[in-house]
C-alpha cells in the first residue's frame, strides 16, 4: 500500500516539477525536474523508515539543497532523517529544520 502511494507521489511530483518553470525563476526546467525527483526520493526514504515516521516531515528541494521541516519523535530520528536525506543521490546539502516532539 505504501509503495503504491509512494509511486503515485513520485509521479505527481515529477509532473508538477516540470510545470513549475512558469513561475519566472531563473532555474531551468531540468533543474525543477531534478529537484522534484530528489524531493520524491527523500520523502520515500523517510516514509519507509519506521523510526523516522516520515509522514510528519515536509521535504522541499531547491538546486539540490534539501530542506526538512516538521516533527520527529526523538533526536535519533532527527539525525537519521538528515542522514537519509544526505545519502540520497544528487543531494548537495541538507537543511535541518526538524523539531523534536516527545
């Protein structure tokens, strides 16, 4: 079930990423697509990890820099989420804005 939802999320993210170029920014359509793909892959990795509980984490990417925002249950989950994001292909840097809520 989660894998099916993950594939749907990936497809939608890539599709909307291609259309995002109309916002007038200086990024190319390829950069938007790359960022959308990175976002989807990071989100999938977070959702698949039982300790991180990725449903409460918002992932955004701009030019290869991933930003993680939201709540995690522990410092360990926070560190692991950041590590999972940084180990995802094409990620240049991870900005951790996660809050630990016990």
